[in-house]
C-alpha cells in the first residue's frame, strides 16, 4: 500500500517520520531553533539566543510533540494527501501543503505576539497540523460527498460536513482556551490559507471574476 502512494505524499511521510526519530534520539533541545518561536521572544531561557527565525515558518511543520501527535497527522496525510496529489499533481500539491504550513505559522505568530503582549510566556509551536488541516479543507471542497470519519465521532459523514465541524471546533476551542496546549488558531490559519489558494486557482473572488457583467438597459 505504501509503495503505491504518489511521490510527494510518500516523501512527506518519510521526511516527517525521519525527523521525529531524530527528535527521539537527539532530544528536543537539538531542534529548538527549528521550532516556531513568537516574534520578539527570547526563546527558551535554557538555550540563550534562540528566538524567531524566518526558516521556522517551514521547519516547525516537520517537528512533532509526541507519538500520538505524529500518528494522527501522518494518518490524515496518508488519507487525504494521496487523492489530492492525484488530482493536482506533484508541484501544485507540494506548493499547497507547504504554503498551508506557512499560513498556519503566520497565524500562530500573531497569536503568540498577542499572548506575550498580555503577559503570557513565550513558547514554541511544532507540528504539521496546519498543513494537514489545509488538506482536509481541500478534500472537503473537491470531494464534498465522500464519506470520512473524524476522531472521536464514531461514524462516517460527508467530507464537507467534517470540514465545517473541524473548523467550528478549532474556532470554539481557540476562543475559549479549550485544550490550551493545541495551536487551534494555527489550524484555522492553515484552513484559511488553503481556502484562499483554491479560490485563487479557480479564479474566484476576491482574486478573479465576480460573475457576468450586468446588462445595460437601452431606452
């Protein structure tokens, strides 16, 4: 089954797995400069000089915080990435995935700046979830009636309904502080980036046509 995956999806799965194994052997301190730190932060006080670097907008998306974190992200990449890559082909799929990670990172930078301005300590963000949620949104738009299951709901539902539920939960959890260790607004940032990219490619507002011109009345 793995050998039949399209090349970019397969490469992303391998890259994430290899980086995670390196995290386990070398420890997180070896990767602290590749995590996404808030703007203006001093980073981890135990590692002087570590703070935000522009490369972190990509590298944080290949780091994970534990076995369950990477398992569910890679399961979603396996489930949703392959069919999207078959539709979009390699270059467009990779561009979409990486830009969703960057978009999620930018959203998290804004949240981190706001949190620090209100007295919260600086903390790093890791995980591919922004890119994964971008893939989930794209799957719901391209295959809206395809049945999927989202944990922990124990039944299948149309993909478009799953996307709405995931987005609504991320918004609710982010606004209420539910599960504070999860970067909910980064998830929303990945979904929003994906939505904008798809509309750009389709030539839809705010990037393209707004419908046929209104006819002029000849009197």
